[in-house]
C-alpha cells in the first residue's frame, strides 16, 4: 500500500512517521528494525529515540562539565581523575579555577612522560605539605608507574586545601585500585560550533581581545576561534568531513593565538602568508596525513584568514570568496575590540550545527547517520561477544554461531567451479602488461577462494566431529565468532572487516575476473565499458595500462601523466579505458558540471562513464576550472585508487569543503 507508507518514506524524521496501524502491532524494537531495513539514513535518530524511551530519559547526552561545581564535591584525600577524550584538554580551565581558588602560584602542573616520575612524586609530597594543587597529566602514558603513585597516596597526610587532579585517556592497563579510590569524571570537547566558540571566548580575557585597540586584530582572533571550532566539529562527519579523527586541541588554538598576537605587534604590516604557512605546515596541518584533508584545511585558511575579509568597516562581511560564503548569514563581524560584542554574535548562533557552517552538503546528515549507526552496530556486536567463546571448543556454540557463515559460503559457490578450478601460475613471457595483470589477478583470486574453502571445510569437519581441532582452526573460529575477518584471509587480500561481506566480495570479484580474462584473450577489453570494482587491485590495473602505453609509444613510464575525460574519448591517448559504475558523494555530476546536493538528495549518486588514459606530459594540459577528486576503493575512504578531474567552474573551494569524493561501485 504505497499511500500508507508514502509519508514514512519521504519524511526527514521517518522514525516518528510509522503508520499508526503498523506501530500498534509491533514493539518499539521492531519499529527500530523497520527503520534499519527501509530507511538506514535515519537509523541513528531511531536508536537514540529508542534508547531514551527505554531508559525513561529526555535526552542521552549529559550536561556539560563545570569544574567549579565539581570542586565543591572534592576532598583533599581523594584524587580527581579526569578521563579525557582525544582532542580535549581541561588544563587551561583547571589553571583558571586554581587561580580563582588558591592563587596561580599555588598550582603546579606536570605532563607525565619519560623521566618525570621522580619529579612528580617529589612535587606531590611538597604540595601535600603546603596545601597546594597538583595536576598530573596524561597518566595513560605511564601506566606501569601508577602502582608507585598509589603507594605514595596512601602514605600522604595532606592539608585540607590540597587537591590532586589526574588526567588520562581510557587505557586497558589503568590500575583498578586507583580508579576505585578516585572521583571520576569525563571531559569531552564541547559538542557543537556555538558551545565550542563560547568555550574559546570564556578562556580569553577582555584584555587579550582589546590589546592595542586594533579592530582587525580582534576580528582575526574571532576568525581563529571560528576556524578552530570548524576543524574540531567537522570531525563529527568522518569520513566525509575528515577521513579520520585528528586531535585538534586547545594547544593548537593557543599556538594560533600566539602567532596572531606577535604578527600584530609594533604596528607592522600583517603577513597573512605567515598565518597560512604556520597553521598549514606546523600547527593544525602538522596533525594531518591525508592530502585530501590537507586541501580542505588549506581552503579554510584561505577563507578565514584574508585581508579581503577583515577591515575596519563591516561592509562585505558576508560576500562570497570563490563561491564559498565566509560566515553564515546571521554573522556580521563586529567593528570593535570589545569581547562582549563577539560573545553576543556567538550567542545569536543556533544551538544545532548547520552543514553550511562547515561548507558541507545539505544532505550530510544522511551519510553521517549511516556511518554512526553502522559503528554503533559494530560496537554492539563486540559487546555481545563471549570472552571465552573462541578460547575453548564448544560444539553447540560453534555450530549455532558459525553455521550462517558456512551456509553462506556454500550458497555463494553453488553452480560455480571456483573451488575446484585448476589454474596454472602465470608465466613471465606475456607480451602485454595488461594481460599479465589479468592472468595474475585470476590466479590469485582462485587461490584465495580455494584457501578460504579449505579453511572453512576444516572448520566444518571439526564441528561435525570428523577432524581434530588444530591451532589454525582455533584461530579461524575465534576470529569468526568475534565477527572479525581472519588475519590469514586479510593477508591475502585486504577487504571488508565483516566476514560475510568479505566472502561475498571475494566470490563476486573472482567470478567477474573470468569475464575480464575472456575479453582480454580476444582483444576486446579496452573497447568495452569496464567496472574497476570487479578487480581485487584496481590501482595495479591502471599502472599496467601505464606500462603498456609506455611500451606502445616507446617512452618511459615517468614521462606519462594520468588524464580523464567525461565527454568523448581522449584524442591524444594511444591506449585508453572507459570506466563505468563510479559513484559520487558530496555533490552531483551530470557529465558537464557539478551541482549542490539538496536536503533530500541521496547520499551517493551515480556519475556517467569516464575515459581514462596515460599521455605524455606535453599534451596533458587540463581544462581550466577543474578539480581533481580522489577515487576511493570504498565509501570508508581508506584506499585511493587514483584522482579524477571534474569540471567545477571557478569555485573549487566550495567542492573541496563538501568533502566530495568518488568511489568504486560497492559489490
């Protein structure tokens, strides 16, 4: 009944739009499963709503931590253990609290690491005697030393004003006795752009902002605070925002403040290149190891740190630079040095982040919900594991838990000769690098299928009781019971982490390669439309194409560069391939130009076929107004296959900030 389900399918909050006639018949958890099956882009919201209802809570996130309130609950004999998340640093807030409570001179801070153990114990005794405060940071780096700290704490007779603050990230070897004897709290980076900016402006004094009465300096500091908040909050959209979690922290913000402060000293002409260079190469950019992420950071630096943006008048504050709006429409930079003016601008921001604040597409929520909900499901699987499940043989448990995998493997290989196929190792005498690659790919594919078949057959025999348990089968079963792909499989080909997905991916590719062999044997491969997702090593195929092009042109491989075209074939190319099945995330592409995603756009869209070739550098001048986007092997954005050029007009920064990237079709 399409009329019954129409509003559910189209709604941006479908978990609240389940038809009444259906919701009456099924439980809350079954409603959650319905969303997972039909609308996975809303699964995270549905899980949050289910957990809130089940626990009888209005919301799941705790109120933000206030160290001043916490101080009232502390005692001199009880250490306060602050469990920090990566990128969060409470030391500045703690130093300010100490300055108010006992004076800055009576507060001592030690970052734990090599050679600090004796200094820490001596300072601990002294602070205990004098009634000072001591903060020992990063205890997760010195877990072996912590029993000594416990012993010292038991021997102390501290003054009433003494407080011991400890900070540590979560660590499996942290001593349980120290945990039990401490007051434990968690400290996380503030969620949301508005809270992030407010926390920054709470840590800055009015004098720091108004120093020298320089309006441009005060505006530059606001740009720094905004840039810092955007870098941190963009981590909520991994892997489209950043490809991984980077530990941007308060120390980066402090270093940025120092740079701006020094560059404005003495009325010198402000050097924007210094800010760009230091923030990109040393401070924020020093943490980034992915070229695509570094390009995003560079686009933010150009956007927020520019003489065109900052001036003594408020005109032009909202103008676009390269197609990117500098600040949201509700923000106009104050033309004053008063910290209150900047705080009032921040207070006017909405509580919830808008994707446009980060330059991300309007439909980022869909991608984000898919990623987060799949992470939650992975964590639930880990929690459901039995610790002893793989360590000892339990026929009934193994049979019940592993039969779905064994049955899937049997089903995947029905009607296929892969598990029994004889294939000779490739010989060296192939004239064509592409043919050599395909023959080798087929050989490795069949060998991988047969290796998996052998290991699963041995496991099946152990479960049936017709074979003795060996250490290899034990390791295989332990991995599969933990929903992990066995290391012996991953060493042969790095595929999906989840075992069932891995098996499907292997068989799909192994069968598809048979058609590649058949087409290449009759010289029809390069004239056909190819799908690189059918290969185990698509990047090696493109390299084989490069090698064959170099041979046919009689030139070196180094003199060739990779080019792509979306319109027609590449005129200057001796050899080229036409690749289909590519998918695009972050925007849409119709073969002519890029366009923005709307709120209800699908998270991933198909793109037209693309011609790819290797040509001499002299004839490789690309069209103006184009952008090179990475082509990843999967939507997790881990392995780059190549980079492909797309026409984008003059505003490349807009598409860089959307986190636009291409993927091979998911098998």
